[in-house]
């Protein structure tokens, strides 16, 4: 029976959407004055009344799929599906307790003795209805009561996203800004120790990469100051922009509706040859165009200038935020990559016997077979960081053997061995002089500059980020 209900509900919902019913509901809700909360109150009132006549399953599989996407898509509330589900659940529960149609009351009537009258049940349930309504108001006013626990479970789970996940960026950066402001001297000292690392034993390319890592790390605090300044300028520009934004976006939404209607009318006109129908369509098109002109005249003349300034400030802030984030990421990843390259000396030493085996084998086989052997062997370098120079020499040798230039190919293989030996030598020196300092930088910076690059959110940050994510934030100005 339950599956029949689900199947029928799915068919009803599909048909309702297929014939444009969802658009009518959306237009009705978005046309209500008061924004999201008026839409939400109307939806909750409808669900409350439906709870008198329909069971939870029917409401959940018929009504909720129609109205939930409309409410969840509103950026002015930016609500979570969990919060909306809890609100609807508490609302239906309240409806089931409300006379004269409450399901829960009739369930109780069915098991209660004849000594208890229906009127007594109605009177006795009033305090519980009041408690339910209070709970509904509390949950609606304080969304973190619903969102915090799911967020905390998720962020502390095995499948938790890393700190650089876009959904966590805002909350993580609030913590980072606070950390940088409170511990700027400590962060600067950590960066100075990174820059002071002696890279003279490293190859020029890797030394240059570490220098760039230090430059990126040093730029983090100045970039944060620029981000804060840009944010302050955006907040100032928001004052004038927010006042006009809602009304103008509503006008633009009405204009788009009429433009869609004109497009539909044009398509209908092309599909019929009836002149009277053409006249009717032309009349409707003229009315829609006149309405568009009237709506456009309602947009304040200062809107374009105010909107342009706001968008300029928003783009400036976004650009600086990207540079700020990239600087932190480059700082940590540059140190990690350098450690990986330097620490690969043992892997290179393990690869050397294979290379020497190739040198001895190519003297006794055909050139084509030698090229294939070199290609197969060089694949072992793919997982060894910093082995590009050796791999390049082996590739050149393979091409030489492929062209039957055996002498050149053999010389290149010997050069690859020499390159491997030199790579191992400088790595041995760097392991003692450079790697400890880089590992110390990674350890000292993992909760500020290197936080975004961590594999998962640190446990001590989970409660804070969960609390930050639990609140609903108005993001309508971004649209």
C-alpha cells in the first residue's frame, strides 16, 4: 500500500510539473510581498491545513517536492534542507494534534476508554499544541538548533571535506583572519624561518621554487589587509545597493516573465495560420511589451550607477580573496613538494640498478627492442618526484635507438646514470640541511597558512565551523 501511494504521488507530481503547475506555484509564492518569510508562512499554513486530511506520507511525497525547491532556492534566506525538513515535520506533528481533524487525537480516541470523552481529549491537548507552536517558533528563530548537530557529525566524520572546500571557505577564513590578527608576530616569525632556509645545496630550479614559496608566504598578511580593506569598501557600497536591490530584482523578474511570454506567443503565432488567432496573439504581445516598458520605467535611474559600483567592489574583493587563498596554498604546497622531491633519494637509488641493467641489455638486442625496453623502464620514474631530468635523458635515448642511432642512445643512457648520481648526492645533503626546516614550517603553519591545504578539518575547529555553518546567511546580494 505504501509503495502504491509513493508511485501515485510520483505520477501526480510529475504530471503537475509537466503541465507547468510548479511554475504557477513559484510565481504565486514569489509574487507575495515580504520575501522569503511570507512565502514560508504561506507554505507552512497550507501544510498545516493539509495535515487535517492527509497522512504524513502523502504530504511528504506530493506537496514537499513541489514547494521545497522553491524555498531552498531563495538566496535571501539561504536555508538548509535539514532545517526546512524539521520545520515541516514539527508543523505536521502540530497539525496532527489540532482539533477537530487531528489524526493523533483519533488514534488516542481509538485506544482510550469510554470514560474519556472526545471533548476531554480536545481540551487536554491544548497545552501540547501550545508547546509545539513554541517549539516551532524557537526552531524557526534559531536555525543552529537544527543545523549544528548534523554539521558537527559531518565535519568530524571520515567523509568530511577539506578546509579549502568552497562550502567551508567563509567560516574557515573567519577563523584564519582572527588567527592572523591575534598571532601576526608568530606567523611572521614562521615565514622568516622559511625564507632563511639555506637553499645553496639545491638545484637552481628547486631553489627558485622555494624562494617563490617564501615570497608567497610573506604576502599572506599584506594580502589579508587588502582583503579587509576591500571588504570594508564593499560593506559601505552595500548600504545604498541593498535598499534598491530587492525591489529592482523583483521588477527584473517580472520583465523576464513577460519576455518569456512574448517568446512563447511568437512560437504560437508561427505554428498557426488562423488570422484571428494572429490578431489575438499580436494583441497579447503588444500588451506584454507595454508592460515591459512600464516596468522598466519603475527602475530608479540611479540603479545602474549604484549597481556598477557595487559589482566593481565585489569583483575587487573576489580577486583579492583568490590571491590571498592562492598565496596560502602555494606556501604550503611549495614546502610539501620540496620535501617530496628531496626525500626521493632512496627511490632513485633503488631505480639505479634497473637503469644499469638497461645499459647492459641494449648492447645485445635490436634497436627497436632497446627502445621498447627503455620506455618500459622509464615508466618507473613516474612515481619518483623530481626525476624529470633523468626521464628526459632516457626519452631522448629511446628516440635515438628508435632511429638506429645506437651510439647516441648509449651515450644518453650513461648521461642519465650520471644525472641520477648527481641527483642522489644533492638530495643526501639537502635531507640533513633543508628538510628538517621545511617540516618544521609545515608543522608550525598547519593551523594558519597551511590550514587550507590540510586533508581534513582539525578536530579543534569542528565545533567552531559547525556553529558558523549552522546559521543561515543572506546571499541575495550576490545575485
